[in-house]
């Protein structure tokens, strides 16, 4: 199998080896030290301000999205939520479910939030801003500099879903005034799904302390207290956490975030240069390095996905909803190489010769 989806992605030999071992008991000093090391590396990788914390939630990225909505925002907030795709819409659904006072900033699919979109909310009493920085469903990367400037001049609490942007695009909490970063195990960390990670700056920690818990299992307070000793409140996805630790150390030892981001950006650049000979259009106005979204000219996206999967053993990302027939996505995360790009492009050329698109 050759996997060009945006998660789960291809894992390294070292990560797969850990997955084949027996899961150890975790209420030990050894596991605690591993977790404390992972917390420090995560804070280093996103340049978290002094006094920040990392918590590990056993659950997909949506679990941490909901955890953050529940435990850092409340009825006293007036929230702006960017909706530019299915994951932005998920934040809207969470804001509705938890009865927040919010305004939805709707962005056309494939487009980015603009200064014009934001400026109308200047000085209007908003207190928080929520964005999927890389809208995985469309491949768009919003401008974190633009968003940061807007939030700073309006003193907004900034929550960034970096689930597919982490390690692929710049995520710098101190530089951009980001208060919360969310990511997941199955994206650029390239381990199996099951763990989502939240990095909280001191401002976010103050909110968590002030806002009453709304969940036992997803309690950030509980995660923070247990995290002080390198543990979790309940039984976590132990093997996945060990794999995350392996990957964080691997990235750190091989040149850090800059080197990993350069690798991902290089794969994206190589693919985008070579895909231009095909009759596709780029769908994202400003693409993330994590994924390239392509619009077909004959509504063959689903057929391309199925043929690649069934006949070639190659997985790309299909789309749902009104983009299902017209748009597919090619991810650049995980244990991929330029040679893998060549394999995919060769398969697409054969499909073109068959008249699929």
C-alpha cells in the first residue's frame, strides 16, 4: 500500500516496530519520564511560551477540538469561528452544541479568510477566535500572520486547530500569540490514530482553571494534574503514546521542526510542479504544505480514487458532500519520498491514457 491520504499516513520502520510489541503497563516511572519528555518536546516544537503545558487526549482530533471548546470558552465569551470547510463547520457545530455566543465567518470552499472578512469585526467586543489553520477538507492554509495581527489588536484569545498544519506549516505560539494549539497523532507525527494533543499557554491555563469542568473523561484540569507526574487520568492509548515519543525524538535528532517542515514542503513542491501537466486545477487558493487539493474537469474524482485504490494499491483522499465528484486530495505527510510521488504520477498518467479524465 502507498498512502497519500492526510491521515492516517505511512509510518517509519521504528514506529511500526513499536506497534508490533506488547503494550506495557503504564503506571510506572519509566512511562512517566517518557510522557514528561514528550510534553517538553511538543512545547519546543510549537515554540510555546514559558509556563505552557501539553496534554494528551486519547481520542481523535475532534475529541481535543471539543475539549478545548468546553474548557477554555464559556457563556461570557463572544467568539469568532472561521468556517471554510467541513472541519471549520465542525467547530461551528461544537459552538452550537455548547451554546456559545459566536459569529460564523463563512469562507468560500477553497478560499482563505481575508483582511476584509476580519476588519468588519474590529472593536466589536469579541473575546476569542477559533480557526482550523489548515482546512484539511479543502487543502487551504489560512494566513496566520493576518489572523494574529487581528487577534492582537482586538485582544482575542486565539485557538488554532493545527491538526494537519503541525510540522507542515509554521506554528509558532510565541510569535503569533496563539493561546491553544491542537494536533493529532495520525498526521505529520505519522503514528496510528488515537491520540490528540493540546498545547496551552498561561492565558489558556488560567481559563481552564476558571471554567468549571463539563466532562469527566475530557477534563483538561484532570489531564494537567496527572500530567505533572507524567501520567493521564484514565488508561490512554499507551502504545500510540510510546510511538509519539519515538517520533518526537526522531524529529528532534534529525534536525528538528525546520528539517521536517522542509521535507514536507519539498514533497508538496515536487508534486505540484509535476502535476501541472495533467488536466486538473488547483482547488485551494493558498495551499498548506500538508495536502494538495485538485479539481477535475469531468467530475471523475471518485472514479480516480477507486481505480487507484483497487488496481494500484495507492490511496489518495476522496472528498465528501458537494465536492465528492469534482475534488480529490493528495497528502504529503508521513514516510513518503519523491520516488513515491513518481509512482503516483505514473499511475495517473496511465489513467489519463485510459480516458478516465
